[in-house]
């Protein structure tokens, strides 16, 4: 009886234990967010009188290297970058120095974000290894920030350099030699900081160094610099503006594009619209009649020429003259198919109130007969218009007063347009419509603290890379942009100091800066059927950091409204 009772009690205890058990899953604990830690280095970090060619860094966990070609900044730069091993996962890395080190020089290896743990990818932020080939470590610092002279946003990975100004210094050093010190803004910074500097006089330069060779290549790189040399130590926060230089004109051998057109490639973004080069095309001593236009979206000119008096021509010569530039070419040509007149409209259907109706022509036009152009509205009533032809870009503009909710028909009868080869147009007809005035908005800008005139005022898109409307002012501070399509606008103001109605960039060798450009801090959301009147204070500096905070605030407000709705 007692034995049975004990069995019964044991069975109940087992059932009780099973009922109290809970199902669950085994977890690995909290996610690792701690970056690797350096536990030793040979030689020790911040060593002096360094004479070796090998450095070993040992960490507390397995690490991997990421983007060392971009992230690792060595100052002063080395002609031959050190070899880093191993390339696979390890608890240590070894740097094999392959350059002759300069005497009495402090070297800094800033790894940026390139060292990360193998499991979670936590980066050891801005880890630096420093040593000196002399008896002490240089300890002076220099700070600054980067901006773009024209664009709203500055590039990432901008190199900032210091060149020592001594008896051997020349301005050409930035094209030929490595800087004394270098740092980089990397991928998330607009500021820069030099550390471990020695006292002295320096040239301060910033480069968007596309070739990653620590030398200035004007063809590809943007540059920012200070005209005056700086002295270290200094408490000044320096600002450098990046700009792309306009290269001197350089032309290359012409390319035959068709039986009546040559392409002349050139280097350097030139203001050809206001000042075209003189181009003379010859067959032996016979000068051929030509028209020069721009090849769309390419750095090439189009040289249109009339048929030859001698049909068996197989070679031509071409001479280019502009300012002090002169170049001659001789080249063979083939019997190719000729370009013929073709016309296409830029607008199709809808035309905005601020736009001019635009036609693009395949060959350049030379004659216009306005009597053979007819513009009527939906009631077949004739509408007054004006025409303007841009020969360089091969565009014909037709401008007229547009009424809301109206329909227009524009017809070019045969002979209205005649091209360079005396080919007239066939009948062309286009239909256009307009919207209501209430579909557009009006923006008035009241400018305060304008430093000087004239100015170019531009409405750009949010990124600042597309001009949507512009105005030129020689004294007015109240600028009206009427009937603009609904858009989020950014305001850009250019101080047009040379009065050519264009933005002009700078030159390092000529010691000129770009024309001053101002971006307003706030964006403007112009909506349909809105009149917006805004005051713009040009004395308030633009700050990308403030703009970022404003964007975040707008997103939070929008999300709050969405949830409330």
C-alpha cells in the first residue's frame, strides 16, 4: 500500500514539473556593438626615432579591412603605399613600409572606418597610428571646412593638403609633388582637421582628387585654395571653396560626321555663345563657306560646310583662332551621306506660360519668312508672335502672349524656314494647350543685404542641379517669378562681378576665386494657386547641417499630420 502511494505521488510530481515548464528559444544575448580594441603594437604607438620598415597592430578580436584605398590616409603621403597583410580575417595586421622615410618627420596613419570586427562589422572609428623619425612627435593642429563654390552640396572624400613654403617652393608644386601633410573629409564630413603638424608657413589646398594621386589635374579635379599662405600654429577655422577650373582652349583633330559636317572636339568648357572661335576651312586655297554650332551635350563644335566646287575633294585643312590660341589641321575626308533638314518641337501638347515654343533643327537655319508662319487660337483668331533663332544651339523660339485654358495651332508653311543648304521646310503643324492660371503659383523674393550688383537670381530644384527659372538684376531687390509650375525651389544668387550674365569659375595660377554664390537656407514649396512673398536675407550663411535638421523636422511634422489624419 505504501509503495503504491509513493508511486502515485511521484507521478503527480512529474506531471506538475511538466506543466510548469515553458517553451522558449535560446538567444545569443545582446547584439555586439563594441568596435575592436588595439591591445598592442610593434613599435608602440607614438614612438620616436623610428627606423624600421614594419609595423604590427594586434587587436582583441578578429578584424577585417574595408576600403583601405579610400579610408586610409597617410600623412605625409608616401610615393609607394605600404603593403598591408594579411588580406583575410585576422587578429592582427602588418604594414610593410616600401618608401624611404623623411628624417625628423612625424607620420600619421589614419585608418578612418576601414578597421571593423569580423562578426558585426563595428568600425574602429578614426584609429590613428603615429610615429616620428625624429626625437619628438609634432603636435600642432589645424581646422577648417569645405564648401562648393557653385553647387549646393559638397563632394565626399575631399583631400586637404598643406605644402611647406620654403626656399624651393613654387606654385607648380601642386601639379608635380606630394604635399607635406594631407587629410581627408572621407564620406560623411564637410570639415577637416590636421594633427601632428610642425610649426611653419604653408599653402592650404583642397582637391576632389579623382585620380587619387595627391596631385592637381585641372582636367578632372576640383580645387579650393587660399591666396595667402597660412602660419601654423593658428586658431583660425579656414574655409575652402571647391571649383572646377575652365581649361584653356585646346582643339583636336576634326572628325567627319557626314558629307557636309565635321566635328571639332575641344577641351575646356568655353563661352562660345558670346565669343565663337574663328574657324577657316579650306580645300587647297579655296575657303569654304561654313557655319559653326555646338554639338549637343558634347565638348565638340559642329563645322557645317557647303559643297565643293571640285567634286573629287579627298582632303581639307582647318585652322582655329581664338584669342592667343591657334591650331591647324590637315585631314582626309570621304564621300558620306549628307545631313538634311529635320525639325522637331521641344514642347509637345502642353506649354507653360513662362515658356517659349521651341523648335530644334537638324541643320542650321539661315532664312525666315514670318509671313509663312501662322499662329491661331481655338477660335481661329490670329495671335501675334515674335521669333528668335539661336544659331549656335540651332533652336528657333516662338514667343506669344498665352491665355489660360486656350488652344493654339502654329503652322509653318513651305518656305517659312530655309537651312544653310537652301532646303526649305515642308508644312509643319503643332497644337499647343495652356492650363488655368490657378494651376500655377507666384513667388516674390525681397532681397536684403545684397552686397553688390548685378546679380543672377535662380530658382533651382531641391538638389540645386537644375535651373527652373532665373532673373537678372542690376539694382532691383524685389524679384518676381510669376506663373511658375508647382515645385519645391531652392534660391541661388550669383554675384556677376564681370557683368557677363554667366557664372564664372576661378583659376589657381591666376589667383582668382569663383564668382560668389549664395544659397538660401530655406526651401520654398510653391503650390498651385498660391502667391508667396518671401524675404531673403543674403547675410545669413548657408549651412548644410541646418538644412538637414530642417528636412528632419519637416519629415516629423508630416508624419505627425499623417498619424493624426
